[in-house]
């Protein structure tokens, strides 16, 4: 009778690794978003096909997980949005950013043809 203990150990280690890594993959860029009590969950909308535009407190911009220079934002966002026409873009902004920064991102999303913008927040 073969000993299956090593195989079970490997399977459990892999399970733990996936349990730790998956939330990091889904979360994307770490941004301290503001809280909203009445936020609607859009978890079902989030997935590999979702376009998430993130801006950190230091002003660095990301399209999904790729950092983008501010000068190239409109071009890169249009390229990433190609094939997703009709879908809203999810904006994930740091809670300490000036309102103008988020508004500028929303205007760029409108300029490339996004019908709407969803703001990502954290539920308290």
C-alpha cells in the first residue's frame, strides 16, 4: 500500500497558497478607498474582463495592474477599453485624493466612450 501522506501534504500546501494569493489577485492595486454605508455590491461585475482604473494617493495611475503615465492615460485607457464598449469603467481612487483628481479621471472615461463610471468603495 503506497503512502499518500506526502501527496496530501503537497495538496494542502497548494490549497493554502491559493487561499492567500487569490484575494491579492482580485484586489489588484492596493488603494485605500473611502467607505460608503449604502454602496451596492458589484462583485458579480468584477472579473478578468473588468476594466479598473486606479489612482493612488501619490497620484500614480494603473489600468488593471499596469502602471500608466498620466500623459499616456487616455491612449492606454482607450486601448484597454477596446472590445469592452458599453461596459462601465470602475474607478478606484484613494480616499485622500482631491475631488478634482477623480473628476478628471471620470472625464477621460467619458471622452473614450464609456457610458458610465462606477466608483469603487469599501463597505464599513
